[in-house]
């Protein structure tokens, strides 16, 4: 099954506590080791060292910008002027809605955020939702009341038909939606999506579960969680960091289990890329 994730070049250099480059390295390395998924990265940016690294890791890189980027930027300026940096996050967050335009061979695909780790092959080929299937966000059973779009099985054929109306709704009601893709999907589809078991979008703050297939570092990302594991007072008085601390301390043992696994995959990913670079250098040297 094809697996898609998306990122913007600007996001790669975000707060080191997010560590998106390393998150993607782990997502790809764990997928290669534990699944039969075919990875695709949708990238808003220019060719760079990271896109070359992804290709070396077997990822199909698709360079793309939201087809409604300018329209969304205009809507933000008109309806949400207090959000001057909205487009910086939106450019990546709404990219999942573009998959129906980018993938025209397969009807069903898996989409995940970048901050996931594959524990085993999800084998979601059984899942053929009418629109899309998703798990709960903070609660394991909150499929409808609090859907999380970080892991989705998407019916591209249906969502391709809905996309023009969805974009119109977004750009005409941005002040009402007051969020990104997740809020848009919740309002536009009004709970008419399909439920997906929590094991496909497992959060470390739920603890450890051997049935977990995809672990999603939904709150504190692994670099931040490592700081908190080593020093519980890390950024204790930082209000921006407050939510991450809150969810981390719901279950430090969950992070204590999953973060070292994440770090192990990261070490392997960096070693793989270093070896690929050496092999590429040797090949060029032979050619010359």
C-alpha cells in the first residue's frame, strides 16, 4: 500500500524540540524495517540535501505546493488578520487534501503525519472507507467527537470529488473554522467518516500496548520527551511548552518505552544514510 506524508522546506528548520527531520527519518526507517508500505513524501520546497537523503532511503519525493495556496493566503488576510503566520503551518497541514490530485492510480492510500513510528505492518488494505477512516485524538474511543487526522486511510476517489467544495468552504469560512485540516474535515464531513482502531494511531500518553501498530508522537515529540525523561523540570515555566508537558506527565512510562525505540531507529537511519553517501562517493570516484 502507498503511504504518504507531507512537509514544507520551511518546517524542516523548526524548533529543535520538534525535530521534524529526525521524525521523518524514523518514520521512513521504521516503515522500511517493519512494513511493506511504499513511502511517498510530498514536499513544498526546493531540491536539497534532505530530499536527496529521502530518495536514498527509497522514498518517492513529490515536489508540490497547495493548488489553493494564494487563495488561502488571501482568506487569512481578510478573515484572520491576527494569524499572520497561518500559512506557514497551513501549507503543510492541508497537503493531505491534495493527495487526490497527486495520486491517480490507487483509490485507497495511507496518510500519516511526520511524527510517527511503525511498530509493525499496519495491513490496512482491509479498510475501504466511504470517505476516510481515522482514530480518536486524546481519547481512544473518540472516533467522532474528537477525530485526529494524523493517521488516515483515505478514499481518494471520493475526496477528489469533494475537494473543490471543501476548498470553497475553507476559504469562505476560515474565521469560523479557526484551525487547519483537522478542524476543516470535522466540520465539512460532520462525523461521516469511518472509525479506525486506536492501535493505528497510538499515543505514548496512553501507555504501552503490544498491539500498537503506528505510534504517533502527537503531543511531545521525541526530542522534547527525551529532555523531559532526563529532566522533569525541562521548560517548566514555558507556557508554550505547557501542553506538551501536560500530556507527557499523563504517562511518562509510555514515553520511557517508545522514545528509546525511536532513538534506535534514528541511529540506524543516520548510519544508513552515511553508508549511502560513502557508496555514492565511491561510485563517482570509480567513474572519474
